[in-house]
């Protein structure tokens, strides 16, 4: 929104989907700190009450699989910030395309339509670096789009959800939307925990036998939240904005986690064939027991396919939005402090 918050008769109202997630809860906090009123969508009101204890906001109970059920809460909203997605479980063994499509693609389609019907005209969509792909070692910007045929199921769902947003803009010229593309998010408030948070916990508790291959673009969820807000304030209609963070390998990241947690980080490098062997065994376990696994075939394959492809160009987001990133060490320190305060790690 282009107007100053202080010049409005009442603070603007944001609707945040996926509000209890790592990005969502940090976005809620950033918005409230900036003077917004917030309606936070959560599947579990108990989880939301725990996540947002002491904060002044409206909690809306609902699920992206049934958008009409919470559509009334979109009335009077100035901007929808859409962070909800089916993600974590899609990398924990088995086949997940139906769930990915239902939440990430059709859920986004339904949310756009219900928001429009409620009079909402602004929408900030959480996309992903998954929609981009450059050559190994290449610096990738927002124009390097991934071919849908070169995508796992999660990546494909994010590509298709972007197309839904862009298609809606094509047919609704009075609607405004922009897309923010986060990297591998770390930070406080990881109640899930996400794969990023689980990696920190595993290193802190010295559970890992070695250093897996692969590279990532590590970013603080609070910086991604700021990117979402800045995209609404300064972004251009229909544009993508990277909030990817910094290129790191696991060999770079794990010693930092060890330093922050006081744990002995693994140093032995795990060869990719061993990772595939472990993943294959985990897939069998997941299918037999129905229980999630931390290293699925999809995770191992993704590590191999994306290795070296995690260098992203921050120029557009920096020049158009003014986005910057805090140091990774600060992110990990705050993440670990949150885990200790919430009982996921023992106190020092």
C-alpha cells in the first residue's frame, strides 16, 4: 500500500494464511510491529493461541482445502498475504501429488476468487525459489524459470500456483498481486519444525552421522516476512521478488550450527550413493508403517539435482524493495534460543 499508515483513519487490515508456520508467524509479528491489524488463518486454534500468546490479533480457524468455509473473514481486508502451503510432508516418503495440488494449486485458486468476491484487491503470494533453475554455479535471477518437466511434485505445485496467480491477474485487471520467492528458511518460531529447524535440532543433539551433500540458499524467515511487506508497499504488479538469502553448502552450515549450539558438528562427508541407499530404505519403512521419515527418496534426489544451483541474484529485491539480509549466524542464534525457550532443546 502506498499511503503512510499514520495518514489513514484506521490501520490497514491484513489476512495471513498459514499463520502458525515459520514464515506466517514471523510475518504476523512484523505486521503487528508495523501497526497493522491482522487476521491470522490457522488450522488449529490451540496451536495459534500458543504461537501468538500476548499478541493482539484475530485468529480465524480454517483450512486451505475448504476456502469458502472461512471466506467471510476476508470481508474488509486490505491485503491477503498467502503463506500457507503443503510442503513438509511431501518430502517424508510416499506419493503426495493429490495433496500438493489440492492445497497449493486449487487452494490458491479458491483463495483468489473468494478474496475478489469479498472486495479484496491486493494479494502477496509466497512462491519459492523452486520455480527457478539455473546451471550449476550460475547466479540465477527471477527470469530463469524452471521447466515444469524438470520439477519434483512440490516444485511443480509451486510453478502451477504461480500460474494461477498470473492467470487471475490476466482476467482481473483491477486486481494487484506480486510474488515473493523464499530460499531455505531458518529462524525463531519454527513450531513445526520445518526441515531447516529439524536440521538444527539434529546437529545440536548430535544425531547426524555425517555431512550430506548439497547446497542451499539460507534465509531468515523474518527477512522473508519483511520482503512480503515490502512487496506490498513497493512491488510491481505481477512481478517476482527473490528473498533467497545466501548460498551455503551443508559443510558451511553445520559448523555454524555447532558453534551456536555448542555441539560437535559432524565432519565426515556422506557420499551421495549412501544417501540414496538410506533414502530407499526409508521409503520402504514409510510405506509399510505410514510414518514420516526425515530422509526420503525425494529429499535425496533433490539434494543431487539442485547441488550448486543455489546462487541467487538479490539485485531486483534490493533495488526495488530495499530488501537486505541479516547474518546467518544471527539467524541460527535466534533460532536456537527459541528452541531452548520452547523446550525443543535443553537449556544451556
